[in-house]
């Protein structure tokens, strides 16, 4: 009757080493030599003749191998290999019911074993079988009766190659993990800088309170209702708070004026859209030279890159004051010529201005805010974007409450 066995041959430990370990209270854990790393690997032997397994195992034991899993039943070979995870398989080719080629074919189709060294052992002289075994991915091919002076080094070489490949895979996995972590850290640091830049603009105009946070959240909700993909929504959520970053360059006398702006002051205030875009552009060589000549220019901002987030922020900054009917600024764009992210941010920005208290006005009630927004349909706002905003009223109110000015 066919069966499988798992055996372990324990090597002896040097008495003096053991005594020292006992006296010191430590366990015996000497570093493995390269040869021990190989011989400590589990060897699987699949052969329908028990005598072949016993003889092969004895020869390997004499060479230091101590871990074995064996079977005379070819039907259980694959399950046994998956379970025991040996370092190498010695596989008989000619067996009843299930041949070694059948087993090899299954092993090579499974990700767990497609790189496992498999040495074919056979008495067959059929060249076609040998070619098929090699084409299926056999690591090596030995003829019976086995020359053990030949088998031992081939087993060793197969294990060495596997150990090397395992190390390479582990190193590659480690590198992938490190790159993923570094990429995450870089992305996080970039977001942190973006949020701080938005906060810097906010502090220039402290009447707006948590305006930039709410606008980012409103934009996220509207963009999702419009049907944009999650990657774009994520970009817009982080870029939208930078829509008014150009206000950093507006003089305090205008930005913080408690009075209604004069026409000249209003024209100056409108420059913040263009200035916001400029902040995200790559600095020119001439500007860089001037910057280096003026190290005390604390208001100089080094911006610009090919970063998708900053490109998105640049488009929002330049377009969020454009109007659907073409009466906005700074470019007087109309309709779908206005970037969608700008149209969405326009709705979010105006709603937050209406629903928040300012130095020059109290917050409007929600119903009045919605009425004013509706009045802007087809004039100030893209009708489809406005409908998406209205459809998310409950979520908009939740954001209002969560990020209310204090």
C-alpha cells in the first residue's frame, strides 16, 4: 500500500558548545554555514518503489541532508509538495496511473511551485520523454540506476540556485516595499506642503476661517456626483483648497479692507487668480537669478513642477472665477471652455461665501443660499454642475457643520 513519510535526522551538537550554552543560560544557535543552509533544506522524493526512496535517502543523509518528505503514491505528490514546501524534488518519471510528467506539468502551472527545482529520475531511454520533461521545466535529468556521485552535486547545485533565486526574490520584494513606502512618504509630504500653502493663504485673509477646507470637501462631493473617477476626485480634493493662494500677493490694505473695494482695488483683487496660477508655474532662469540675488525676499515662492496635483491646482486657481456666460475673469472663458475643475470649484467657492459670515455680511440661511445659486444657473454656473451640487444637499450640510468656523 502506498504511503508518505516525513523524517528528520538530527545532527549532533558539540558537547563543549552545549555546556557553554547551559552555563550561560543561552540557547545553541550557531550561524549556519553556506553548506548547512543547503543541507538543511527539505528534500522530497517521489518514487513508486520504496527501495529506491530508501537508498536515495541514505546517500543524501551521509552527505548531511536531514529533512526528507517521501511518497510512493504519485496521486498525493502534488498535495504533499504544496504542504511541505521542500527545497528540491526528486521525481520518478515512470509511475502507474500518474506519471512524473503529469506531476511536473501541474507543479509548473502553480505559482507556489513553478520555480521549485525538480530533478527527474528514470530508467527510460526514451528521448521524447526526456525532451518533454525539459520543456515542462525539469531542472535536471538523471538516468537510473542512479550514480550517486553524480546525484549529490546535482541536488546541491539545484538547492544553491534555488537559494540564490529565493534571495533575489526576497530582495526584490524588499525593494518594492521600500519604494512603495518612499513613494507614500513623498506623496504625503507633498500633500502636507500643499495643505500648509493653502493655510498660509488662508491666514492672509483670516476672515475666511476654514473656508479652504470646506471648499475642498465640497469640490470632492460635487466631483463625485458629476461622475468623475476617484483618482481625479482625489486630486481635486487636495488642489481646490489652493484656489485663492494668489491672495498671498495682494496687499493687506486691499485684502483686509473693511470697506467696499473701489473699482481700482477690485481690479487689483482680481489679479489673485492669475497670481495663483503663476505660483504653480516653473520659475524661469532669469527669475531664479534675481531670486538668488535677493535672499531676503521672504515673499518669493518657488513653485511649479510636472506634478499632477500642482497642475490641477494651477488650473483651478486661474479658472474658478470664470463664469458660464463668459462674464468672469481673468480670461473671460465661457461654457465648456472653462476647465471642469474650475466650474466645480466656482460652485463650491460661491456657496461657501454665501453660507459663511464675513466682515461685510452675515451668513445667509441655507434656503436663501440655494435660491441665489439657482439664480446663477446658466449665467455664473454650469447647469449640470449646479444640479450635481443640489443633489448632494445633505452631504453639503454635513460638511458645513463638521468644518464650521469657530
